[in-house]
C-alpha cells in the first residue's frame, strides 16, 4: 500500500486476508498468501483497532456476515432465514488450507452466501420467556400450587401483606426475651389475641370481602378461643397442635366470608377440614416448615453477615416471612370450600 490508504478501491476491495496492515508497506494485493494468513472472523479485531474511513461500512454492507464470535461476547439473535456467509475465509473450517493457495484471496473467492436456519435465543428475553402455567382451580389445587399461589399473592400485595407480619414479629421478640413462666401466661392471652386479629386481617385481604365490624369482632373472638390452646398442644408435641388447627383453624375465614353464627362456624370449619383432611394437614405443615426454616436461615444471615442483634434479626425475619403462613391458610379455605361444593 506504500504507506498510504487505498484510494478509490472500495468498489473492488472487500476485505484483505492479511495481518499487520497498519498503513505501511508490507503486503500488497499481488503477493501470495503465506502461512500467517488469519481467518476472516478475526479480521475485524486485528490489533484491536477501529476500522478507518468507509471500511466498516464496506464490511457490513457489501458482505452480509454476522458479528464476529469471540470471548466475552454473545452473538445476537438471528432472525428467520437470515443470510449468513458459509465458510467465509475458512474453507470449510480449515484456515490453514489458505496457505496452499498460490494467489491472494478475497472473500468473494472463498465464501458463498447460503441460507442458514435461524438459531434459538442464547439469552431468553422478556417476550420470549416461557409463560407461567395456568393455575388449577381451588378444587384441584395441590399443596405445591397452594404454596406457589401464596407466594404470588404475597408479591402482588406486598405492602399490605408485610403489615401482617408486625404482630407475629413482636410476639417472637417478646417471647425471646422473657422467661418460660411469662411465656405460658402470654401465649393463650396476648399472643392468641394478636394471632387471631392477624388472621382476620389476612382473611379480609385474601378473600376480598368487606364484612361489617360486628362480624369481624365475632371472627376475632372465636379465633382467639381456637388459638388459645395451640401453644400448650405444641409444647406437648407438634402434631396435636397441627391437628387442632387443621380441624378448627378455618373458623376465622368462615366467619369473615360467610354469614353464619359462631356455633355454625365451628361446624362449618370441621366440615371443610373433613372435605380433604390430608390436603389441609399437608398444606398447614408445608407452610409452617417453609416459614420456620426460611426464618431461621434469614436470622442466621442477618446476624452473621449483617451484624444485626439477635432480637433485631428475629424481628426482621418474622416481619418478612410470617405473612406467608396467614395468606396460605386463607387460601386453604378456598381450596376446602371448593372441595365441599
């Protein structure tokens, strides 16, 4: 090139398959290719320099090739039937074969344009993301789907659900810092009352109803009576407390959503439990295990990596995770009611 760029050669020259072309006399278009010929896919990255003048337009307009594939880059998605250059400058995957060709080579001499089927997306984008499976109706919903719907509802109504975690978090912190005798006094009184009130609020939120204040007060009092013996049943053994909640725990959403007296609400709750006792028992057990295990892990993380005090870590973990238990139990009422009908 005699230390200057090519003048008026853009129409004939597509791309040269020679290295070290840095505006100085080294190789011209009459010299044969040597053993140091580079394959074309790396030509645009030779010496990591940008193309000069119209060379970039020449490569992109006159030769229809996809971007160079190299380390730290992901090729864009190819459209349907996009025209690729097959074997351009590589001679079917053998770049070393170019050294045996006696004359200089241009892309038009070694490459042919071919239609290549489009490939799938390397990184799925939002429009291409797989849709969430359609949820089964409550009458056919499994325990896993109940848990998934509880998490989805929590995410869609994050702030109202997060407020449900304040009473349980306060109870957890108080119980952590008082003696066992005080815990036995607070469990059937203050604790049961707060848990019942939280469950009433969760039932109103999940079931999307607006009952009168009188019915909400009745649901809170009956729920308080149901939750009062649970701590003593759990102390003896976890299973009795779980069976008690499975049999009568749905009395709160019954009173919130249905116009029935208190005695009729207890019978209605027992009937709902017997509709599919295994589903109700398994759902409550799964919700309790998920919440308790996740809460323990979060407390450990906050104390170990966040330098938070034990009470603060317990409070934050309870606020975030305990609402899932109340939301899932309210959704369980819909499952059991659908199974009865």
